[in-house]
C-alpha cells in the first residue's frame, strides 16, 4: 500500500479533495467549491487548521467563507467604502461587509476548478486548482482584469506546502493585494501554555478592523515576538498588524504548545512583508495572516514602499510558497 494518496470524496453533497500521508498520520482536506479552502489539516496526530462545523456553511453562509479553514484573500482585509484608485482608474468593489466596507474579496467563496491531482512515493500527494476572473463577467464589471490564480497543495513527509501562481492575462496593469487567512486550531480552553514566535520588525498602529492609524514603529510587542510571547491573554477579536523582517530573514512563525510538547510551524514566503495576528471569538483558533500589503493600502497617504501597494503588469506572473508542519519541542 502506498504511503501517499490523493482522493476525491463527496461530503454534504460537495466534492472534497483529501490528501493523506499514512506514515506521518497527516491529512489535508480541501473544498474546491468554496474558494478552494484548505478547511482541515492534521499532522502527527495534532490538529493544525480549524475546520467548520458544516462544509455547506462555507459555501452558503455569507461570512463563513472567511471564518474557518484557510481563506484565500484578494484583496486581503478591508477596503473603505469599497473604493480606491490605481493608475488613474477608479475601482468600486461591492460592500460585502455592510454598510461601509469590502472585505477579503470574492475568490474565497467562489468555485475553483481542480485541474490535476495525484500521489507518488517520491512526490507525495498533491492537488492543483485554478480560478480565472475571465470566466466571471460579473467580477470583471468592477475589476476589469483577467487574472488567473493557480494553487497547488502538496503533502510530503508530514509537511503541507502551498504553491501559488498569479498571472495577469490582460493588457493593463492591475492593482495587486493578496493574502492568506489560516485559522490555526489552538487549545485555549485546556490551560495549555501557548507561545507565539514571529520574525517581526515593527508594528503598525491599527483599529480593531485592522485599518491603519499611522506609520509603523518598533514596539515592545514586536520586539518580544522574536523570542516568543504568551498567546493565552491575547484578546478575542484582538488584531495586530506587523511588518516582518527584511527579505533576507527567515519568515517562519511558530505556535508552541508547551505542555503538549509540539509546535505548529508556518513558513511564509518572503514576498509577504506583512502579517496580521487575529483571534476570533467564534472558535478556539488563532490566525496568522500573511499579506502583500497593509489594509486598504491604495487609500493610504504613504508611499508604496511602506504600504506594499503595487500592481501586477500585463503578462506578469507572481508566485508564492508557504508551508505548514508539526514539530516536536525539544
């Protein structure tokens, strides 16, 4: 029997892709019909990603697509009044967080197409899915750029890798802001000693909706994160926006369960300069959200070098790589 498998199952009437690594007791489950959401991941007997109570809720409930699993964000976080300008063009996004904001984009709730899946002893178990703006004229009405998103998840030796390719197939430069929103399953209620380590360089002052209120600065919190801070007292609905160390640094974050003797490691691509920390009040979970830009970057009065606001040119392709694993504490 092969160590790895990539299978398709029907649950709650929806197609689920299941990647398994029997030797590491690792399982990853994705829901292509609802934003290609990696809604569950376990490795070495430990839960890593917080699943929803119901898969149908990810597809049918307006906000659940943002509240569980690993939503894919374009753009990440909020845009005030849904409006911004880029290269002289005005954009007006739907206010999907009434009454005032656009939240997290729409590709996290729409269906993706699975184009390849398979497993082998030398390559692990993998699945590749894609989303094309060109196939959604209702999206092109307010964002007239035929971008293509291709995501490959690969499970190998207990580690789950996510490779993302974003291409502009249009003739005009498009505004670009991308992020991920994994909900990590954290045993807050058990009395576990929890520690978070992040390669933070500074912290942005933000509201509880992650809107920027000034420029970043080195803070006691951003300094302490390098060595590890207790997560136990981090408030529900608390939100922090961090600037990560420069591109030469190792962008690995660690959530350590001290009493249970294991850590969740999240290796973030160096193309993500920013990280949002967030603790929901609807689940025993914690989010580490890598972003290419700060919240509402195109509306801020600061330079793009500071905010990450940028474009993706005609024919340009941008790639990202992240990975998740469970490691024993020593």
